């Protein structure tokens, strides 16, 4: 039987990995690899998953776990479970207005959605589509004036939290993107292959380039008008990401942002202490999904040291490698107050749009509920080092 790239799986997706496989079938190779890939040899990207898999939960029995609660409060916001949909750049290339679909799914599930600076849908479009304002992720740009405008736009729509990404002084070497012709100055052959890759997925063409217009960077329309290609994206990144940024720049952000402020990209306990001293409201233990510097610790390995270094002086969040509710429970036991997921929702929205993201979140919550019961916990608040072997 001839295989169609848009053919659905023979089974109903039940796990995050099912959605990964369906996304692989439905997306052009270059876009799937953009979501799926890491930096260099992808050692850290793999370690994010394998190190979490090695963390063992402590099963406890004969406890009254008839009532189990996942609701929590993070940075002043009530969540139905300790999960946040993280920022994913170019997400609107994966499904029709994907950021809007994901934000609606997050709202339905009672968890926050984080809008990326380099989203296809603008923060205004996302905010108008939901009744709960999104969080906003910001890069430290050379053009500080435009960064200030972005913060003002986020404030104007009511964004309660600004996530400042601090691990992108330069962009990591992402070899999959280079092989797919998404790097600097692709050859004519690479451009031709990339074009054939796109048109060989007619379902994606109907859903995204046709139904998902306009495919521009909604938050950057003033500075990169008409940008719609990987080269446009990389050119802007190379020109704007600021390798001179220091902890002193947190004061500049504070001058322009009155809401909650978290810094995303902390792996080292000393850096976590510096973040606390700079006055942030939270740190996100993150290696950018293994997409920046390879051969650094997984977030599961780094999290306990960071959590110990800051104690209860600031909110600790974590991302990286979370593929099910058990992973979420493990991260909370290792010291996070909530987890941020990126690839998981990107795969789900590429596979089944808003419905896929909603189901993925239900699966995470169901998995976590079972894990709470079988570790003898009545709520996520009780998770800690004692919950692990």
C-alpha cells in the first residue's frame, strides 16, 4: 500500500510519543527536525529524557490516597496542575495558527500558555483568542527600544509573567537544520530539496501555508516585515541576540516590566544565586531542550543543585525531557514547583491541533494522578526528595 504523509496513525494517540510519531508523518522533514532536533550530537537533548527515566519513584502503600490534588499556585496564578506550555518559536508553521490553538487548549485545561517572541501569531492575536492572557517570553535584544515595545505590548494585553530567555547569547550549532538547508546560505540543491520536502506534504500545505496565513513573525512585523523563511529567522537572530548581556541588565528589564519576572536558561547553582540577587521572581532550570550547548547537564541532573542553592527565596521551574505525568512528578520531587513543556505540545498541535494539545494535557494529568496515588501522596505539594528512591 502506498504511504501518504498525512495518513493518521492506526491507533488513537495515547502518549506524547504517539503524538511525536504522528507529527513526524504530518510535517515536512525540515519542520519536524526543527522541533525534534538538538545541538551538535544531541547528547544533552537525549540526556534530558534518559536521565529522567533513571530517576526512580518511591512506591508507598497502605496510605489513604482517596483524595488527590494537583492544583497549585505559581507566581500568583492558580493552575489546575503544575504545568505551563512553554514558548516554542515558529510554532505557527506546524499547524493552522498553532499558537492560538495551543493557548485555547491551555485555557481549557487551566494552565498558562507562553507566547514566544518569534511566534507566528502575535501576542495580541493570542490574547484576543482567549480570556486568560498568555505569559510572554522575551530575548535580550541589541535593539533595546524594540524589546521595550514588546514588553509594553505584553503588558497591554495583561500578560502576568515575563520569561526572559538568558541562554541565547549565541545560537547553538543545530546540525539537523543545517542538513535540511535551514542554515546560512543554503545551496541551490538544498533549497530544491527543501521545496520538494514542503510540497510532498499536501495536507500540511492546506493546513498551514493556505489556511494558516499570514506566515510571518507576528511580534516582529515592525523590524522584520515580510519575514517568512528560515533564513529570515536566522538573519534576525544573528543580528539581534546580544552576547554582551549581564546580570546588570535585569535592572533594565525591571524598569520596563512591572509583572512577575522569571529567567529561563539556568543550569548552574551559582547563576541561580546571581538571579536571586538580581531580584527575579523565578528561575527556569533549562538547557533549551538541548538546543544550545551540547554536553551540559540534563535538567533532571541540574535541578536539585539549583533548588538547594535558592531554597525558598524564588520560584523554581524546570523544563526538558518531560514526556509523561511521571516525568512531571519526578521533576517536582527533584525541586521544581511546576514544569514547562515545549516539544510535547508542539508535537500534539502538529498532530491534532487544539484537540491534540487538550488530550496531551489530560494524559499528563492522568499519569500524574496515578503516580501520586502509588507514591502515597495526596497532593503535588507533598512531593520532595522523600518521594524518590
